[in-house]
């Protein structure tokens, strides 16, 4: 009887410890997610703060600078809830007093735009920007901006980063 009681108590202790570990792991997961969201918000703020650099480079019409792309935030409201979606806009160009470009992602949430739509870019909703700059004597361009891309790249393992770099075919700072 004592043996059975000891086994039961040990089992309860293990279950209690396991539940504490699960709770602790869940908390760590939430903390990691909150930190990631804070970093992404910081990236958005940096992109908006430096967007004049992008516009200046675009206006220069320098043949060593190509692939002008911005990421714009779209907010979809469902009752008292809202969802964010960030889409890349390629082929950005000046058209009078506005910037225009072509939606380069298949929207998953917003119905406001669709893939390959030409849109007027809302500068207040920029969440990232980038362009490529080819330096003299270089064979590979350097990515300027691209804060979210660089953040994502830094989250990868060394092997994944090598594959990522092959896909983008640019230098990262």
C-alpha cells in the first residue's frame, strides 16, 4: 500500500513538474513572439524614418541603382478586430506628385488590392523599402534598406543563410 502511494505521489509530482515546464515553455514562446513583434515594429519605424533616402535615390535616376521596392501595410477591419497584411510593391516610380508601383504579393487578407495591380503608394503606410546599388568594380549589387529582409535573414541558420543569399543574389550589410 505504501509503495502504491509513493508511486502515485511521484506520478503526481512528475505531472505537476511537467505542467509547470509546459507553462514555462508557453510563456517563453509568448515572450519570444512579443519581442519579435517589437522588433518588427521598430523596423517599420526605421523604414518610415528613412523613407526620404529611398525617394532621393529614386529621383536620382542613377543607373547603378535598381529594383526600387516598398512594403506597404494594409489593414482589414472585421467588426472590432483588425488584421494587418504587409505587401511588397515593385517597380516603384514617380508619377507627378505620387509614387506608384505594382503589387508583388498575392494578398491573403486584404481585398483592397490584388497581385499585379498598379497602386498609388501611401507613404504613411510604408513598413519597409529597398533598392539595389551596384558599386564600381562589383559584380553583385548591395541591398540598401530591406530592414525586414535583413531581420529575417539574421534569424536563419548559417546553412539557411547561404541558400537565402543565393536566392537574393545581393550583398547584405
